[in-house]
C-alpha cells in the first residue's frame, strides 16, 4: 500500500469547512488531508499553509503522516475551520 493511501485510525478522522462553504469535508486519511490542504492553499495563498502542504506531501511513513495531519488539524482549529463533535466550528460555541 502506498503512503498516500494510508488511512489514519478512525479516532483521528475529523471534519473541516471553508468559510462560506455549505458542506463540511470529512478528512480520514493522509490523501484526503493533502487534497484539502492543496485546495486551501489555492484559495488562501498563505505561506504558512504552503509550508504545511509541503510537510504533508513529504510524509513517507505513518508517524510523519500522523504528525502532518495533526498539524493540519491544529491549523484548522486556529482558524475556526475545524468542526467539533456537535457540528459547529469551535468559535461558534
């Protein structure tokens, strides 16, 4: 199985959304995290996001993939784009 198709454990899947988007995106694998990050970089053009995307793309083991996905999740939470268990962004509580 290639590194891109490795799934994260079920407890690590999460949902995120773009501001103004009508649907949330479920991220449950390294591949899905890369796709989301690519689209986010295209949309926002933030240098920090570009660095995060490079980190995701260089992940070549389960450990580095988990670390990269955790960094993506943290970046989403900081920007209020991570959806909590109740279905709302953390800032909307």
